[in-house]
C-alpha cells in the first residue's frame, strides 16, 4: 500500500517541457524558490508582526509594500492576498449576494464562480457565448434584462472571466463591464488566466473587483492569489469585524471578516512577493508569448484533420484543440489506443496533455523558450507523420 | 524605500531558540522541507490528477491516502485539508448557521471563530470562564439555556477551543460537548493548539467537527489545516455542489461547495503530508513537552514577583505569564525600558517574546530539547538576577 508520506520528488519542470493548461504560469521563479526555502516554516512571516496585527501591515518582510505595489500595478484601489482566486470569488459573493439573488456569470465561467454563488445562496444565470465562443457586451445586456425581469430585481453582481479556462479566448471585458454598469451591477473580473501572464489594467477594464491566482499565473506556491477592489467596493468586501464578545466585551477591530483575519502567513505570500518583479517584467513580453502560442497552433493545424476550437488567430497561450479527425483516428488503430499521443510526447520530452486524450484537449505554451516552442511544434508534426497523418 | 522583493533570508529557527506562542508547532520537519522544495511550483500536485478531478482523490502524490490516514489518526469519519483552521470554522458556520442564529463560543474563543460566525450572519454568545480561566460543562449548560431563552431557539453550533490561545489551558471539551449534545447542539472543537501537538481523539471527545492548523501545529507551511467531521455532519459540511449552468446545463457534481473545489494544490498539502509521520510520532512525547513547559514556568516563578496566569501545574506548552511585579519593575528603571527583556533574551539566543513586553506575555516551549529548556530557564533567571531581582 502506498503510504501517505511516500512522496517522490517531483521533477516534471526540470525534466520536461510542461504544457499543462493550468500549471505553466505557476512555475516558481528562482527567486521565489529561494524565498520558499527561507520561509517554509508555518507562520514564518510573523516574526515581526507588530500592532496593528494584520498580515498586510507587516513591514519585514515587506508585505505592506507588496500590497501597495500590487495595487498600483493592477491599477486598483485596494488589494489583499488570498488563498487562491476562488477565495476571492467567495469573499465578494458573500459580501454582495443575498439568498435568492440572481447572479450573472457566463457560459464559460469557471466552476469556482458557481460554487461562490451557491455558498452565498445566489442563483447563477449564464450569459450565452456566441458561435465563436466569445462573450459579448450585447449578449450580456440581453441576459441582464432577461434576468432582471425574471427576478424582478437587478442582479447584485456579475462575474466575467477575462480569459476563459475552456478556450483561452480573450473576452470584451471592458464592453461587458460598461454594460453591467449601465444597470448598476458591479463586475468581478476573473483574471486567473491573465493577472501575472499578460498586462491587466483594472481601471481601464472598469473592474469593481479584479481577482488573480498566484499558483496559476503569478509564479507562486499554492494556494495563493489576489483580490483587488475599486474604492467604491473596498470598504464592503474588506469590511472590518463588528463582532464583540457579549460577556468579555472583546472586539477585534482591524480584522477583516471576509479575509478571516490574516490569509497567507508564510511561504505562499513570500513566494508571490519574490516572483513579483519577474511577473511585472514578463507581462511586457506578452506579444512574444502569443506569437509562440500561434506558432504551435499553426504547427498542429498543419496536421490534416486538426481544428482549433479557440479563437484564431490566437490571443492567449491556452488553446483548445480538436484532433478527432487526426490523432483520434490514429488512436482507433493504435495498440496503445489514445495513450499513444501522451506517450510519444513524453518520449520527446513533452508532458502535460492528459494521458488518453486524443479528441478535444487543451495545452498552454506560456513561458516556453523559442527553442522549446520549435521543439514542441515539431514533436506534434513528427508524431503525426510517424502515424501516417498527412502534413499540409 | 523598502522594495517588496527585498526579502531577507529568514534564519530565526536556525539561529535562535524560538518561543513565539504561535510559531513553534509550525516549524517544518526536514522531510517537509525536502517536500517543499520538490513541490514549490504552483499546482504541483496536479500532475496526475485524473477523474474524478478533486484534490483528495489524487493518488500520486498519495493525497487520497493522506486523507484516509488523517481521518483514522484523528478518529473522525471524514477529513479535508483546508487553507488554515479559520477556513474550517468558516465552512462549518456557513453550513450550519443562518442569519440571526445565536452561536455559542467561549470567553477564550479565538477571534477567527467570531469572524466565521459574523460572516454567516450569526450572533456570538460567550460561555464565561471560571476564576481559574477554565471553561466548564456547567457554565456551558447555563449559557446554552440562557441563550436558548433569549432567542427562543437552540443555537445551531457550539465552538470550543480544546486549548485556548490566551492561557494555553486544557478545557473539559468532552464534558462541554456532552452538555451541548444534551441540547442537540453540534460541537466544533478548535484544535489549533492541540492537533499535531498532543494526542487528540475526536470520537473520545465527542466532536462533531474537529479542526486543526497545519502552520500552527502540524509542522506545515501556511496556510494549511484540517477539517474533520463526524459522519452525521460530513454530508452537510462537505456537500457537493448542486449548481447548474442554466443555459449550458453544466454541472460540477463532485466539487464541494464549502471547500470551493480543491483547497491546497501544492506545497502546503505536501508539507503536511511529509511532516505527518513525525507529527504522529511527536504527540506520543507530549508528557515530556509538558514537563519541559513546567520546568521553564518553575524557573520563571523562582523570580520574585512573577506569577503564572495559566493553569498550574501546566498541562500545555503555551503559557501566559505575569511579570508586572518582576521584569516590569526593572523596565521602569532600565534605559532600554521594556525592550531590555527581549534584548537580553536575544543576546542569549532566545527569540519570540514581543519586544517591549514585560507585563503580561506568552511563550511556548513546544519542540525544544532538554538542553534548550535548561538554557531558556537559566536565561530568564540570569536576566532577572543581573537586573537586581531576587531568586526565591
């Protein structure tokens, strides 16, 4: 029997080109790795916690400064670090949504948005996607009107994924938020696939809330993330406790209800901080990342029968591909069935495609070098060729 | 200006004897440190995530096995890992407490319990402590009756801290829960200062919920923790989502609402797992830990004017001490004022007492060696002697 302490050292990132859809933006930087080693102990950032006792006030390590820098970089008024983007959705839904309220999200919304709404007692209503798998401002307006009629009240919150997890499509967040604001609905931008990956300007988008993921896109350990708010809503989502011990008279004034006090007391926040300068820098090279993504997609499209389901040309590094008429045709004859693809990729040093997948699958090229991009593209083509598919 | 990426390497645990009240149980084991280095990247445990897609089903690393082992060890029916004990309080309060419900906790309850109740819309009601700073079953019964009369309904939940954060006193959890059950009130045991530190048997205590902290007491990175539930309530707090995309028909069946899907996707859960065999072993030496604590307290009590505010003899390693008539008398004359104590301790290689504190303060001796305990005790006495206090 496998024992719970029997943990093999992980060498995926050292040994392979990893194109896992969710992992590529969360690979640590060397500086983050150093910081992780220094701050791995439990409450490691609390050595110099002094009144007021709250994580975002700690000066050493410079967590307070990090919060200020992060707000400026995202162009938002207030930020807090959180244990994963989902905990940001939870905090906002808990603050704005009452039982029975309709809440708008999209047909491409991440499941954690549904969970946040459900926990708050809200009722999710999806904006439809169009034929090219995009969410438009027009569709948002139509759905808002429909839902408002259905519930005889305006939804208190709208979620919009800046880039969705299914297609990696970049949606018209600015237009959708403008629409939401016309109905006085605050908007939360799910930036799990954008903050730390590509340039994001909260105010330019009109975001009332902007959520990012440390472990998905900010080169940080899990669970980590950021919840940013515009001034109008910061006091609401970051409200301090009003609780009072009825016998002792104890109060806990500076602690924030939705944050549950402090959030990331050690390795996670320090990992985010140490990667932050690199993350700020890397978003400036987004055009190169997109070009890399495009190159691999074009490589795949040169394999007969292969289709790209994501928007084309690519505007993001996460792509959904349809190989039912190419690799899956091979799989039906291959002695390894659908596993031939992940096997053959692994032999060529590529990992991150779910073993067995040959029909519709996703990959993410973020962070790969020019040379790795070329290797990846050639690997797909070589595998196709070896298995009798034509290259066009 | 300090820059957010200007993170000095932390060497507190290597260079000093740390007696910080909250940090001592969260120091990593060597195995955890190795695991942290291998799994520091964001979603590092998701390499082999296969259907059903949820953290506690992952076989490699053996997270599923860890969950089973943890449940057996705590003698509870179901467990999940969570980003800190507070997130366990939040999950339970959100599941059981409706707006306006009274919720019982104690005069020694941690502030995060208040926050969890507040977020759920509940109204906290404290059980008083007795003259020796203990919570008793009788006081619990009396308060439950009083609160039930006040609200004309039974509180849906009672929180009891196994060992409280203020005095480090061990309370009659078993008796209090027995009382709660007589009124049909489920009880949550806050084991942040016990799970991973001393033996804890959930069923023997009668716990409906048992919460532990990874970064406080299980030698794990932050934020981490465990929420365990008895069978009767597991289905409630770990309920799976019923959300459905109204247009797409999407469902997310296996994801648990209060867990927000997956919780600790990388370094945190692996840190807990790698430390787990050591944590299981160390609780067996609890008597030695308590004897160490007692020895240091006795050393302090030999300094004239010093009083212990925690229960005596000691039954835990966290102690609240009153030195207003000893070290604080020195502080009033000392050129460094109250800082002399932390300064002098640091010169002797001891850290973790809040700088400036000489009146009422706390320390925690957990995990120190015999030799370190002797050194610590002698350090206090030597500092007292040097500053003209009598040793009795």
